[in-house]
């Protein structure tokens, strides 16, 4: 495994992050494909064997049970707290309809710490941008968590470039903790953040830790759909990707061609492209150990400049997916 530090922090993470959305109690109205406690523990155990020390979840994943399963796994596996980097999020909250107010942030961090069974989280991320709360209130509240020792560093997730810049600027002007990471929607099938979000992240020395690096599995196989339970039931993935299927299948084919050329998997090519773009640690959600094993081999694949150009050439502009508009619509 290879490791990198997050932003300007001293937090060192593996260049693969295990996605906690795969863990938690399955439910018909949420995610039907998640792993139960026993299988979640097995997945985390295997990740640790492979040298992965970075795990990402959120307060809202599987209605809080993702955090609970991760916490239980860490205890059952007797993992020393300092040997694992835990990231979680706030915004889609369990205890309040408020998003990123000081009150909501303080309540939600305590809930996450309790479910995880830890005294602090290494990385606390705002899950989206809150139009209803002044950014100064949010940034000061996050800074207070760092000062209190409940959080080591803060990060953010899908938002527009100007929103990220304004929040970082507010923190800088007031001497508050700035975001060290951006967990954005970024993969070969969705590159819209290259226009504004990624440049702002570079401006502030932030690490990119994108979600959906394999585009819900579309970059891991030649066929658009599979017979997996997630492929059959994940309505969110359908909304994210099926609109551009006709164009994106051209990119999928090129990933497959390059995988054949180098004798590696499509997953490894798709992740290697992200490394070539300067990504620190893509967040890989897996429900099978062999799939996670495969992903971890991507750190050993280096793409030439002509490979990167070959993969990127068919791309066409996409509708924005991930950010929330002022009307509350998430595209």
C-alpha cells in the first residue's frame, strides 16, 4: 500500500479509502445491498490486511448503522485507535432538520462519536452546502470541534466552486480551521468538477478523496448493468449515470481496451486514471472482498500521458450531479 498526507495536515492515509456506505442495516426504503455486521467486519479486516487505514462513512448512512457497524468492527478486531483514520459527515442529519447550524453540528458530532464508539474522528466533513446557515456560523462551529479535540481535521463534499472558495476565505479571514479535503463526485464518466471545484481545491492545497470513483461499477465491467443486488436496486446510481449512458459507454469501452493492453482489470485502470489526475485516495465501496482486493492493486498501475488522453477523449459535458441547488434539488 502507498500512503499520502491529507492536505497540509499530518494525517497519513492509504491511497485507497474503504467506503462505509456498503455497511449497515439494509432496508427497502434506503439501501437493500448493504453488508450486515459480520460481513462488514470481514471487509474491514481484509482492508486492514492490505494496508488500508482509511475508512469513510456518514451519520446518515443506513440510518446511523454504518457508523455503528464500523465502530463494532474496530473494537472486535482490536484495532488501536491511532492506527485507523475515520472520516464521517454532517448535513443529512438524524436528530434535526437543521443542516449546518452550530446546534446541528454539535449534536451530530456527539451522535457520530457515540455510534462509532470513539473519542474523536480524524476527518469531519460537511456533506453538502447549506444555503440557510451563514457560512461563518458553520466554519466557526467546525473550528470549535477541532479546538475541543473531537475532530482532527475538516473536509467538505459536493458543492460549487464559488461556495468552496467563500467558505475557505471566511475561515482564513477569521483564523478558523480550513478544509483539508474535498470528497467530490469525480471519475472518468463525470469530470465536471475539473472546471471550478478542482482548481479551487488546488488553490487551497486540499486533497481530493472522490466518491463513486468507479461510477457505481460502470467502469469496472464492459456491460452497463450487472446481476449484483446493488445494480438491480440502486435507484440513486440510475439517476446519476443512466442519462448519459449512450456517450459514456464509449469511455467504458476504452477502459476495457486499456485493461486488456496492460493485463489488469478495468477497475485498476479507472482508479489509475484518478491517480494520474492527482487524486489522493478514492473512496471505494465494495460488498465483496475480491472486488476490494482488485481495487487495491491500482496503486501499482501507472498510466502514460497517451493513455490518459485516450481515456479522456470521448468525454462530453454532463449535467451537474451531486451539488444541491438553492431550491434543494440534488442533481
